[in-house]
């Protein structure tokens, strides 16, 4: 569990670095983007290794229909983390579509994983997305929405999200539990 917690702390720290220490971040210049990306990659590796190695047990079993809710939320999460909301006609006025997608991902996983390690990982990611939205909104209160795109873009990215859900679900089943019922 220590690696999981360390990965989560590094994830939070790397994402809030720009807001908590703007002078230090500015001093890094453009090379800071690569450095932050490497730190975030390391945090993801620590979270994955920490999650998979954490001694955990089910506190209860979720109702079977939660699997369907999970998969629906995952489809929406993939769409909202794609460029679709900013390029399309449906959600172009949404300020934080990617963070909303990550929040949906976290909620989806909390619905079907009722063990302490999952509560720590997915719960912390859900809290992070909400905190990130608040911090961004306070730091940059004035925001201009993207120009309205075409509905065809929404459709294209939604279709890509369906395909990606199938691929991710297949790979997920190879390395862990299958997210698809049956």
C-alpha cells in the first residue's frame, strides 16, 4: 500500500506543482514539461505496482448490475477524455471535460471494486479531479469556451470511444478481471 500512496502523492504533487510553486515551475521553462511528464509516468507506475501488490480483500460484493453502469460510465469517460467535447457541438462549452472523464473513470471503478486498495486509488483520483477543477477555476476565473464544432466530430469521437472501450476491456481481461459480464 506504501507504493500506491507514494504514487498518489507524486501524482497530486506533480499536477499541483504549477499552482503551488509557480516561480519554480516557470524557472524550468519548456524542459519542465518533459520533466513533469516523466514524474507523472513514474507516479502511474508506482500506483499500478502499488495497487496490484496491495494486500486487499472485498469489503462486500457489489450488485451485478453495477458492471453495466461501470461500462457505461467508462464509455462516457473515454469520450470526455478525448478531444470530442472540445471539437464537437454537444459539450464545447464544458470547461473541464478531461477532468470530468477522469472523475467518471474513478466513480465507475468505485462502483465495482469494493476493497480498500480500490477505495484509496479511485477515491483519491476522484478527489483529485474535484480539487483540480477548483484550483484551476480560482487561478483562472475568466475562461472562454471553445468555438462550437460539428456534430460529426462528436459522433466520430464517440465511435472511437466505443472501439477503445472494447480494446481496453480486452486488455483489461488479459491482465486482470474482465470488465465485461458473462
